């Protein structure tokens, strides 16, 4: 009781740190070395090369000097990032910092927005994604959205949707059943829905719907899985299930997860990229970004003084 | 410059509030109804509508009964010239015991079914494709032009369509599409003059398509973006996503649009009586292409065409029988629409 009042007094005496966002402050950017010569921008701190142990995981995608603008308003500026298989890359940052835009550009979903323009290169296994057929790209780079978006059909049809649409010949139900089961098992949903796969997907709970969406994305066996704040609409238990799933998946697919839940990024990520106002401020192993951030903004963000 | 300040009104003594004007009282009275009162009043109004519909059905059937009673199931069958039978009913003896009722209405029923079904099928396919185009593929200037035009077309009175059909399409069909040889080939049965089945179907489908486009466009617009985005993220192109997700999920709206359009097509009288040839003839599909040019006359058009004969009791009763058939058809239509939508509701969100 005493201590509480004294703490309250102290809190009243010393005002909390002012939440201040200095927009025109030159950011201190720490980016991974983009092929050695960086961005050629003299005002930036020298790019930090990664130790060899960091690159043990196989690089699947690479974003280079990516800039995306909506109707001329820049949402992502000059970002360079690798996406590796065998690890989870987490994009963190405050709302509106361009992390979702960056994620959506990885499988060219930004092209659905008519006003979006893009500069820079995105490569999948060394091949420029602009040279790939967009439908083929999206089959290799699957995406799970913030709001669970199961289609208005049965659970089975939801998971089988991608398989049916992607095959040149529509596979029969007998061929599909094992693949649907496998996808549902990988997404950790099988035990809950196995008794009735004909149930309408929209009658599932929110967490089940999101896992169904993950199963739908996994069914087509993508090489990269993009997750856009997959747990932001979910309860803690569903969140836990999905986070476990993400950690399990990373051996098979390269996982990129956008979150503005720092604790979540800390729990699941191997590498973390901190974005702020469209720029990549810091990229590095999760332990370094959270434990020993190099850029001032990252330090302020992970310590909670803004965001 | 100091801001203009309104003088503050002196506080009125609370003793004598001025009575508000009557009109304001009436309106404010309506606004302050209790829920209970509103519920009862609205419930009574709804029940009044039900009672009205019930009375209408009873009235029409009681009037139509003699026509059905005298003919039995033959009423629905074919045989003889239905126009001549109608003339006989009209010109029959005026003593009630000698009323003539003999009628085989098949050509009229057949004509109704032909024009309605063909018009709705053509219209529905067109409307669906047009709606998909407007929602998903049209560049925005075209979309901005198309949508008001479609809504305008939906509001054009049917008699205007009938007039255009009569003055433009029928002469064109008569002069350019029906050759002399075709006219002679059926001259001993029926005379072809341009008006007929194909003109009726074409104009009917043009007439009912805009309302279907509007309904389907609105439904497609309300498909959650997450669904189309989700399909796109699975590597499905816009065309496939449209059919497998959007159109699939708006099936209830498509059924509703079809029911509405069918009801309008069933009840359409003036336009059809102007362009259908207005002859109680059953076009024969075995005639090949000539089939399309043969005249018909649906039930509703028959009622309009013969409404001057209502003073003759058996004739009026015959027309009531037509009305009864239309009434039953629209009731069955509503039930059919309901039955078609019911299994689809299973997939929607709660």
C-alpha cells in the first residue's frame, strides 16, 4: 500500500518521457550490405555485413532498393532485405510504416491497387519476380491476411481451392483428400475439423478460420509464406497455436511475418527488420535487434517510447 | 471587428409555456411513440397486407371458378383455335343457363412460358456477364457511364419498349428477316407480319436485363475484398476468382434477380400485346427458324387485349381464370426462389 502511493508520487513528480516523433530527423539506418556497395547514400551509416553464420539458411527471396508509392505518396523507400528459408523474418514497426506494403509486394499483390507504383527489384531464387507469371509467383509465394478470409464454402473446398484452381486438370476428390488432410494437419486444425469437413468454413471460430487460411495457403506447397499480422484479430490461445505453427513451419518454407506486436516478433522471429516511415531502419538477428539495437529509433521503439 | 453577438433572450417565466403548433405536435407525437405502440401499429399494417393478399386470391378464384369448372383439366390443354373460343364466349347467349365457357388455353399458357423462360434465360446470362464486366473489368470512365445508364434503362416504362418494337423492330424483321418463301410456307396456318415470338423475347429480355444487372452489380460489390484478394494470393486470375468466389457467393442475389425479372416478365402485358403478334397461336418448334417468327400471345397480354369484353359475364370469368393462373404462377415463383436460396444460405456467414 505504502509502496504503491510512493510510486504514484514519484510518477507524479517525474513526468513520463514525452512521446515525441521527430519527422525530419535524419534516421540512423542500419541495413544489411546490399552487395557490398550499399545504397550509395553518404548520409547513412555504413552497412553492416552479416557474419557467415547468419547466412547459413538458404536465401530464397531478395528485395533490393525497393520503393513503393501509392499515387505518388511513398510508402516504402529504398528497402533491401533477404528472405531466407529455415528462419522466420519478422517485419516490425509502428502502423503505417510500410511493412504490410512491403510484404504484399513480395508476391505482387500491390498490383491489385491501381495507384501503386514500384521501383527496385524483387527476386525469387535469383529470378526477378516481374519476369515470372504473376499467377505462378503467387503459387510459390503464398499469403495469409490480417483478417481471416475463408471462402464461403466448406472446409474441404477451402483447402482444396488452390489445388483445384492451380491444376491444369481438376483433380478428383479422392486425389485431393490426402493433400487436404496433410495441409490441415500442418496448420494444426485437423483434429478440430476432421469429423466434418463439409461444414461451412465461415461457421468456424476466428482462430480456426485463420488456421484454415494457413492450411489453404500451405496446401499448394508454397516456398515462401507471407503472414500479415495473422494474430491481430485472435485470442491468446489461437495466437499461441499459430505461433507454434509458424515456428514449426520455418524449416520447410521461408516465413515472413508482419506484426506490430513486439512480443510476438520476439517469440517467433529469427531475424527482425524494423521499419519506420517507409524506411528500413535496422535488420538483424532477433536477439540483436531486441537486446542490443544499433539504431536510436530501433532502441526507442523496442523500449516502448513510441509506436 | 468584434464578433456579432446575438442578444440573450430573457428567461421566460416557467408558468406559461406556449402551446406548440398543431403540426409540430403531430410529428413529435409520432417520434415519441413507445416501442410497444410502434410494434402493434406496424404489425397491424403488415397483417392488413396479408389479409389483402388473401382476399385478392379468394376473390380472383371465386370469379374464375366457373371457367375452370366447366372445362375441367381440358382448360389447360390444347385443341381448337383459342381466339375463336374466346369469341364464342364473348358472343354466347346472355342467359346464365346457356353461357358458353369452352376454352382450351394451352396456346396462351405455352406463349407465356416461352416468352418468359426465354426472356429470363437470355436476360440472366446477359445481366451476369454485364455485371461481372462492370464490377471487375470495366475501366472507371466506362463504369461511371454504364451504371447510371443501366439504372435509367431499368426505369423506362414498358410501353416505350413496346412502341419501339412496334415502329422499328417489327418492320425491320418483316422486311429483312422473314422472306416471302417463309411467309408462304406457313400461310395456310398463320400469317407472319414481323411481330412474333422472337421480337417479344428480344424486347422482353432487354426490358428485364437492367434491373437484374443492378441487383447483381450491387451484390458483387458487397463481396468482401478479402475473398477476392485471398483468391488472387493463391495465384488465381481475376476471371477465375470472379466465377469461383464472387459469382458463387452472390448466388442468392442472382436467384432474387431472376425471380424479380421473371415476375416482371410474367406480368408484362402492354409491351407483349404490342409486339407478340397478339394471336392465340402456339409456335411450333418443328417449323425450324420459322418458329421464331410465329405469333404468340401470353396470358397477361390476352387480358389487356380483351379487357373491353368484361361486361359479358362468362368472358369476364374467363379473364379472371387467366389472372388466377398468373397469380398462382407468381406464388409458385416466389416459393421456388425461396427454395432455391435456402441451401445457398448455408455457406454464408451466420
